[in-house]
C-alpha cells in the first residue's frame, strides 16, 4: 500500500488534475494506492468567506457561491470527456445544492457556529475528489470513492477549539484504524481509493475538520492505519529546499533528510510540511517523499529515519518572522534560583509559546523570543509576576523589542561540526548584519540567530552562500542607468557573449534593471535583452527617482549599479547605493571631477560599506591608464610625469588636419561630427572640458589633492567661438582658417605636430594644444587613438599606453571588465 496526497495547487485546474491522474496511474503499476486530495486552490478560503458573509446576512455570499460553482463546472468541462460530463456535472450540482442549503441556514440564524463552518468547508474536498473520480472513470480505471467522514473519526470528548478560521479536532486513532481496515477488507480487489483530506466526522456523524495541514494529516493517518510502505506528498515545489527559493534563488533541493531535521526546518518556517500533521508516520518510521506535481521526474525529497550522511551534515536554512524579544534584566537575578521557572510559568498560564531562550552566563540577563502577537500579553504577565522585585529595583521592567526574525541552520549533529557557528556568524558579520541573540538546540540539530526582519532576506542569502554555494558559476546582478551609445553597446556585448563570459570567468551577468531619464525596466530574475529600445520606451515611469527607490528596496547579493550616464547628480545616488550594499561601475566622469571632498567621500563610503567603486573607463576608455597609475601609486612608485592625449575626438581632428595640403580645419571638425567622434556641438569637445575632467581624475588617482581650478589651461578656441549656434561656429572656423593653418605650419616647420595634451609634472597640471616632436610617443598617434606616457621611479624609461581611447564598444568593454573584477 502507498498513500499519495495532492495539495490545492496540484488540483487547481483541469490541466493540473490531469497531471495528478497521470502520476497516480503510473503509481498504480507499483502498488495499491490511497489518493488523498485537497480542495482546489483558494476554495477553502472562499467557503469560509461565504460562511462569514451569510452569518452577517450579506447576500453577496450568493454570488461567491455561484462563481465557485461555475469554476468547478469549468474544470469538469475541460477535464471530463463528453460521455461522462453530464453525470459529473450532476454530482457536482448535487453537492452545491446541499452546500447552499447549509449556508442558507447560516444566513437565516445569522450565526456561524464551528459545526456549520466545518460542514461548509468540507465541500471543497468533496467536490475536488468527485471530479477526479469522474476523470478516472472516463479513462476506464477502476477506483473507489470513499467519504473520509465515514473513515476518519474525531473524539467528541476531547477539547474542541477554534484556531483562527479553522477548527481543530483530535482524531480517535483506534476507531479510524478499524475503519481503514474495514475499508480495505471489504474492497480487497480495489487498487485505487480516493478519499478527501482535511475532513472527518465525530461519533455522532457531524462533520469535523482537522485544522491547518489537515490534508497532510489525513494522508499521514491513512499511511499509518494501512501500514503503507510510503507516503508521497505532492506539491508545487521540487521537495524540501536548502532555503526559501523565493528569497535565495540558488537554493538546492534536499534529496535526503531525517525526520528530526525535517521537523526542525519546518518548525522554523519551511512550509513544505507541517510538523504536527506528519507526526504519525514519523512515529511508525514510514518514509515520506515530497514530490513536485509539475515536475514528476525530479527526485524530490525523501524524509526517513536514517538518511545517507550529507556532506558537512548541514542540511538547510529556514526562518521565522514576526518575532519579539523580551529581556529580563537586573542584579536581583544573580544567585537567586527560580527566576526562570517563574517566568516560564507566568507565560505558560497566559498561553504564550516561548520560541527561543538565551541567558547570559552571569545570570544577570535573560532574553526570550515570542511571537509578536503575544508580546504585549507576555510583558504584562511577566511584569505582574515580578512586580515585587521591580518595585524594589532588583529587576528592571521587561523590555519588549519587535521587528526581528529567527534564522535557523539545520543539520544532523550540526553542533559537532568544527566552526559551523563561527562560519554562520562570520557570514553575517562581514556583510554588516547585526545578530541580536544566538541559541543552539539541545538536539544538536540547529543553530539559531536573531536578526532584524528588515535584513533577514540578505542574511539568508549570505549564510546560504557560506554553506551551500559551491557552484562554479557566480551570478552578478547588474542595474544599468543610461541607454545611450555606451549603455546599448554594453548590453549588446552581454547579450551576444554572456555564455562565453560565464565559461571563461565563472561569472554570469544577469541584467535585472535598465533605466534612462524617463523610463525603466526591471525583472529580478533577469531581463530578456531583445528589443530593449522599444520595451524601454513603454517601461515604468522613472521620474522623481523611482528607479533608485526600487533599487533601495532590493536585497540581492553581488549587485552592481552601472552608470553609463553623464549625469552630475549621480554622486548622491552612489552614496545611497553603497549604503545598501551595491557595487558601482561608472564611465561617468562628472562625480569624480567634482570638488575633491566629494571624490574623497565617494571612495571612503565605498570602502566603509565593503563595496567596489570602479571607474577605469573615465580616462582612456578601455585603456589601462588609471589602472597603471593606481598600481604605481599603491606600490609606492611615485608618479613624476604624465603626458597624455585623452580625447579621441581632438586627436582625430589634429592628426587629420594638414593645413593647406588637405581639408580646412572647419571641414575636419565637421567630419569628426559626421563620424560621431564629436558631440553634436563640437565646441563641447574643443573646449577641452572633457580632457580637464580626465586629467583631474588621473591626478587624484596619482595621489594629488587637485581641483579643476588648479589646472593651467591653454584653450584651442577663444570665447567668441562659443557665441551663436553650431552653424555660426562652423562659419567662424572657416573665417579663421588662416589662424589654424598658421598653427599647423609653425609646428611643421620645426618637424613637429599639433596634439592636445594633458600633462602632469610633479604637482603641476596643464592641458592645451602643444607641439610634439618625433622623439615623443604622441607624435605618431593617429586617428581617435589615445596615449599616456608615464614616468616613475620604476619606469625611468616611460611606460607608454596607447590604443583606441574612444568609441562605444571600447568603452563598453572597459565597463564590462570593471563589472567582472
């Protein structure tokens, strides 16, 4: 015998029910089967709401009933072939007629008793199992539908309490076991029994329900009473996981786990199984396999008495939220026996469950964790209990703190593992997650820590990575601002080469966000990188910092903000992002060239929050100019002199212009504009402002405290060139061709060439148009290339860095390098 239980999501639709039937048919090849089913998803909640509305004489309960009936009709129409559809619909409608009669009675008396609520709730399971029975019949598979109320009996002499919206009753195991035995004996040729989870009846035949996890409980009872060889719980996940996959995306399926470890995980929040409901099979040693209805070939999780030993013995993580801490403190506790027992007794008398306890070795303080809903009641009970000691000043009034969560690391003999507690606390500490309290279970199966609820998702990911992340591929989540030429080129590179990048570096880049000044796109699981321009135009409103507000609420590890804008206000954004744990990669020069205190604050804030701030492309695009300067400075090799061409646009202009032997200066500048080397208004490039910022950044990286105002500027153009529009500017260039030709010919007459050079000589910084001779590496620099000549103690023969210093692809590749560092 085997018992298969399917939850509400597994029977939520005709498609899902069809999957259930396929799974059961395959299972029948192995053994006789008891199939236990829940109501279709959300049905029980709807039935409870129907009862409540009827009790308050709200006639809208009728529309809820009609909608629920139509939903079941729809499943029948899709699932059951035409030949059996009318019969199945007739059975369904008969159940609804009975249900409507009960609800109408509640409406008339204006009261919803626990008995009436149980009766109303029971119809969810009765309906779902009748529909599944019809499907089996349509396939010619013999089955026996059994009303669980005739089998599972509750004891009316036991306490009958109401827990939230669900009633809870005690099962009479002796009567229930006899009823299961009788069912099997009377149907010894039947291979498949279909019964309802959650519902039962008392000795007088009144419908009762089994409370939270009731369908699991029914399945567990059925397995024990029929001496089943296995219990399978089919749900919508692939088994028990090492953590909640909605919080920890790289959570793993636990293939083998002991009963006790499974109960520990479930006690601290794992939702796959509910501990009290599976206790019967645990007591009998019946293995439980948790499987995924929607991925039936996956191995799932086998819960058993003695599972194979796992590597490291650490099995999983779970958490409980809405925790309050109650602290008892005072000198009157020292050396006085009985304080703990008095506190526990006071809480017990007020039906308050203690979740976790820690006590200082000095016996001066004690901290207990309770549910937040019990916090005020717990404080009053304890203050009343110790009123005398508090009045004498021997104890302080109890302190209540809320907003905490418990994280529990579970494993068999986890406490015997060398360093397990240290690794857990270190994983939290290095990411600045404060730990309010710790506790280790006497069972040696769990280590628990209490952290702020606002940080619990981060904490789970950090601890999980410490114990379970042995994957060769690391995920880097990036959030891009700016979809101009560089931003687009970067995303194109990632789209085309993502697999190769992962294979070569072991790091997979996942683009989770993209924004321009107007709109943004976001998907925590990663954006599809097709048609981004069109999709971004239809994206979410990014005004008033909404994109950054969204980023501020995320808690993904290894998240990188990529700034491909030229927005000077980004510095403030960086500071907020560092505080939230984001690394920043930028090709935006403006924040770094701002007044020196801002430059310093950006770097210091990144360091304080253990974040990376990479901006290698702000000078020389993908050329390792800043990298080389930083390497020399960090190794104590002082920078004596730098000569650099740092504008691809200006180098193109001055290496192309040949005076009388070629196009005019105006024509060369227009050619740079047409090729996209210059800004639409070339005066922006010819002003030298961009080179000025680059030199300031380079100088600061070499260790100088320098401002833009400290740089000597020899401008190309006088102020008159910046008057009027762009066409007026080009006309003025034409009118002054003789001037530019004279500059060229003067240099050429001495065998020299014109280059716009940024120079750093000791502490003196300058930019301007210079003549360079053949002995200078800048002499042969052509096109849009950049070059830097760096002289240091280690490089008395200068280090020369040369190559493409402009272009979207080159800059994007440099940004990518910084992301991967």
